[in-house]
């Protein structure tokens, strides 16, 4: 058995590098050289070599043959050595602003634990749902709250806020690492936040990128909050329900009932005594962070209703990016002292941050930049568009192609990078076919927010993976099935929603 286990280890270790070497040695695949020329890439086979590196990293991530953060270092090592991205830009990715949001969330979670505020919140939270169904328990404790919190204007911030609370809740009712129910709940949390990306115009950057591209390609046309609610909110609610059901359908949890005695939980909460000064201060930092995260989104909504506040909204968004509250939270937790100790010591901060996730997402950002420079995205676009014929002149086909393009690019890149690439390409496809580009652009943006099979695809999945409760293979299985179903629903449903929107706005197809 030991021999088989060793053979399996070496197979998982060598499979990715061998695929990379094979793709580097074989002749150029169809349209590779054209894509490299279009992108001004370093080599004629750059997109093909980039695919090899992508598959190598993906194989190590999926099999977990090495720590995920360590596997992510392959991206700067190879891409920078080949000249696809500079060493400076590659390594700068590991300190991208979004990573600071992760670190702020981890620091808040650690502060909740150190001062036992997590237990107080968990005891209170445990009484919200009085039933015994584990699936419904997870839905009301994790999925629905994080989904609603996407109104803050950030799925990353929403997950960051719910992360320590759900962790505390699971621990309080007796589910720890190794529990299938705990694993399913954390995956469902990330999935619900990812579904929430489609909810409002401000929920995630791809939505705003779609607005910008539409207004650029269609002068005089503006995409409002109400417009986005028509085309996006239904997909968000469908994604919430589909991903929740699939998570618990694929992960076979170990319990059929969760019995929580509300009176016992209330006794435990009272046993904690009155809130200490440390708890109160951590709560104040948490509330301040939430408020600052919500402020840009709220001002944008107000400006959309009343245009005279547009300048105020622009100023707030410019001077209050979502990374600022996260950095401020770390700073305040390390600075404010209670009983001759800070709310978080430096050791608390170091141990509270999951550096594996930091390296993982940093490597993913570096990989996305390098793939873009290699012409990989152009190659995908050429492959998709060249596969069609006259049928690609129909509005439905163009929207479907645009969605497929946005979805495909978001796996090697982030959802933001994917939409930056896919939305203008979708507009060009529609214009080339003599069609209104709005449906194609919206489909590309929405599809860019679907992927959830790997921690590197979207921040919520990276955050929940950092809990230690989630196995990557479980996340991959749930994500691939959920992503495929949600993409099919998007392709089938979105043309009707955008047709209705264009009818309301008086636009021709």
C-alpha cells in the first residue's frame, strides 16, 4: 500500500510539469501564432506555453500535491523567466490591494477569537433558526446573510464580515475541522457570496466594467441600478439557491438533524458575563469597518436616484477604496490597547493571517497578468469565434459566445481581469454582426462572476478556503457542477432579460 501511495504521489507531482513540457515541444496548435502576433507576445507559441503553465499550476492546486501557496509561485518563476511579465510586476501581485482585504478579514476573525466576541455573536446567532434541518441551518446562518450583505458593494467585504461569525457558530455547535457539515457550510458561504456578485451594479467590479463598456460603445445610453436589477438580480437569486442545493447534494454531511437548545445557548451567552472593554472595542472596529465598506455603495445608489450627488459619490469612491477599511482595521487592532496589551499582538496578526491564501491569490493575479500578455485571451477569443458560421450572426449566439468567453477567461484570471478582456470583445462581436452590443456585454460580465471551483477564481472562495475547513477537491467538485449549471441558465435566460431591458429603454436589438 505504501508503494502505491508513493507512486500516486509522484504521478500527481509530475503530471503537471510533463503537460507543460509537452505543450512547449509540440508544434503550434490552431490559431496560436495568430493570437501571439495580435498580442505582441514574446514568442509565437506564447499562448500555448502559457496554457502549459496554467495546467501545471491547476493540476497541483486540484491534487494538493504541494501547498497551494507554494504552487502559486510557479507563475512568477516561469512567466517572469520567459519574459511574459516582469519580476517586479509578478512579485507586486502578492501585495495587491485585494490581498490586504483578505488580511483585514483574517485579522478581524482573530480579534473576535482572542476577545471571545465570536462566542457571544455565535450564541446569539444560533437562536435565529429554530428548526433542525442542517441545510436550512446553513442557509439562514451563512448563505442568506452574506448574500444580503452584497449591498455593501463588495462580495469580498461581505464574505470577510461573515467569515469570523460563521466560523464561531460552527465551533459553538460542535463542528470543527474534518466535519462534512462544517465543510459544506463554508463552501456554501463562498458560493452564496459569489452568487451575490450579480445582485447589484456595485456588488463586484465586472458589473461596473459592463456599465462603462456599454456607455463607451453606445453613446447616450446609460446603465442604471434599476437596469442592472432587471438583468442581474434574477441570476443572483438562482445562483444562491442552485449553489446551496448542490453543495449539500454533492457533499454528504454526517448529520441529519442539528438540535440546538435555545435556552442552553442563552445560558452560555449569559455565562460570558457583560461585554468586556476589549470586546466592545473590537465590535467598534468591526462596525467602523462595515460602515466604511458600505459608504461608497450607498453614495452611488443615492447618486443614481439623485444625480446632483454624483460628484460626492465620485469623491467618496476615489478616497475610500475598499482596501482602506481593511488596512485601517489591522492598524487599529494592533494599536488600541486594553489592560496593557493591544487588541491584537503582532504574533496574533501573524498567526491569524492565512499566508497560504495570500500566496495563492498573489500567484493567481500574477498568472492572470502573464496570460493576458502571452496572448492567451486572444487565443481563446479566436477559437470561440472561429468555431461559428452564419449562426453566429444571431443575437442569442453572440450572447452565448460572449458568456462562454467571459466564463473561460475567468478561470486563469480573476473575474475583474476577465470582464476587462471579455466585455470589449463581446461588444466587438456584436457590432461586427450588426447587433446591439448591450446583451453581449452584459452576458460577458455576468459570466465572468460565475466561476467558483478554485480559491484563485474569486475572493470569497479564497477566504473560505483559508478557514482550514474546506478540502480543495470538495470545492472543485461543487464549483464545477454549480458553475456549469449557472452558465447554462445564464445562456438560456439572459437574452430574454436584456430584450426586456432594451424594450423598456426604447433600444432596438
